[in-house]
């Protein structure tokens, strides 16, 4: 019996979501821009989903833009910053002759869909960047972010929770600081610093409320919370308080911010996935945490406390479902241990990275290289049981025994 322990890579689609998508494909097939019945139904399906997604993050439905996924939502925010800065320079009539560039602050453990567009713009000379290193506990320190602020800073982007370690970042605390900083900047006629969080790994696992976090932008990724493989961008007071610049240009869909005929069925499915989170988050959280804690106990029991290292420091807030673990011993490289397992489906690093190198995220999070090489990321889900965990731990034990006997003469 296979045991799926890679819910941070993607989740299965919830049965209610599958049903919603199927129903929508059958009943909401019209073009939402058409004024006759099938189109109207399709439009209604989209607007219902928008309300459901907004409710999940405590936002207004008119502030939600559906996108193809998290990568697109993150890119929209980051590429938009160049236009935002230019428009601001024009508005204060110092557009010409200034050599200043927009300045962006981020951390060294962001997902590639944040880090690579930033690096791209930096390389092209379009932005200046401060990459704040996380502490040896894998968590960014608010003061380190705040102390990077310059007069040209116009975006701070900090992930809500890390996909590899599960560490929850102090997004709320930084948001509170930024609110105060922005009040002062307004008085000094400096550009407002926009604040973005990539909440891909937080949603469906912990409470996420855009207002509490004081963010201007928030990225939502459906396939991390049992929804379909689309996403959205939330922008607080979209177009009025928070500017959004489209990446694509075409029709007027999504208020013109994301043109192209809407993917009604997947949007309806995303709304249904959001409904499930709204109604059951406490239950999901409690279950995942109980199973993850059980997994960690069983790992210690099976391998001995001295031979198991968890790649997340004690006392740090972390997701309820994530366990990044390294088995200590020569030859126990994460992907080699996993390759000898019969039942476990898991990964060593984020799905988009190579399995052969130690994870840069773990190294940046203070995990020693020899330990990072052995890391295995186990992420449990809503349906994972204690029986699954017993099978998985036994499986790892067999793998390690096999590897150890291979080494002995
Ligand atoms: C933290 C984080 N941000 C963004 C993404 C990208 O989402 P998508 O694959 O939907 O583009 C992921 C997915 O792996 C993620 O874990």
C-alpha cells in the first residue's frame, strides 16, 4: 500500500471539489462574457467562487483575481513593481533624470516563483534588491527586514510559510511595522511600500487572514489545499488602494487584470476547496498536527534520538503537517534512502529542485551541509492515518538496514 507523504508538493483533489468541477463543466460551460443563459450561469459560478475564496482569507471578493497558479500571481506582483515605481515618479513629477531604481526586500528562503523574477529584474538593472538572510532557526527576523528599508523601497515580499521546513514567518509582525513606516513615509512624501506574502503553503493548514497580516497582496495556490491547479492574487483595495499591473494583455476579463476567457470549472473547484477550508480548518489542522507529531515520535523510536535530526529548530512556529528529517549516518543521503523505500512517496526538496544537491533552503536555514544532504521532506495530509505512518517508518527502517548491510564487508 503506497503512502503519500508529499502534500507540500501537491495535494489530491478533494472529492467535493472533483464533483464541483464536473458539475461546472456540465452546467457552466458558457462563455462568462455572454449575456444569455449558459454564459450567465458560468459568470455566476465564477462570482460564487470569488466570494468563497475571499471569505477564506477574510478579504473582499472584488479584490480577487484568478490566475493560472501561484507562479503567475507572484510574477504579477513582482513585475508590477517596476510600473508602480515609474507611475509614482511621474506623479511626483521627477520621472526624468532620476537614476534611482525601485528597491525590493525579500528573504533568502523564498520559492523560486518569487526569487527568480526578482533576480531577473535585478540582472536587467530594473530593480535593486535586498535579500535578508533568515536566522539559524530558518525564520526571518522582522528588524532585519525593517532595517533594509530605503527611500526607494516599494515592495517587501515574505512567504507565509516555507515549503521545505514548514517554518511560519512573522508576516503579521512585519506587516504591523510596515504600516507605521508607511504612515511616516506618507508624511515625508515617499513612495508607499507594498507588502506581499506568498501564502501557498499556509492556506488550508493554518488560519490566513489578509487584514490581520496587513498585506497588500497575497498569493493563493489551489493545488496545495485539495483544489485544482489554478490560483489567485488578492490585492487589498484592488486598483484603488493597491495597484496591479497585468502581465498579459487582451480582453477585459478579471477587470482587465488577467485577460483570457475564464477557466470556469477550475475556478468553481477552487471556490469549493476554499469552502472546505472555511468550514473545516480546525479539524484539518488538528488532524495533520496529530499525525505529524506521531510521525516524529515514531521516527525517534525507530532510529534512536541520536540518529534523527529534525531540520526545524524547537520553539519555531511551523506548519502542522511538515516534517523535514535527516537520518544521521554515512550513506544515508535523503534521495538514496527514499529510492530504497517500497511504499513512501515523498521528496527530499521542493518539487522544482534537483534531488542530488543539498537544499539551498535548508543550508540557508542553518542546517549543516552533512545533515542537509540527508534530508527527507515528509508532509502529511487530511487523509494520512497512523497506520500509514507505521508503514512509512517501517519502510524507511528497511531501506536504512538495506543500505547499511550493503556497506558492511
Ligand atoms: C511557497 C510556494 N509558492 C509558490 C508555488 C508555486 O505555485 P504553482 O506551482 O501553482 O505555480 C509553490 C508550489 O510549489 C510553493 O510551494
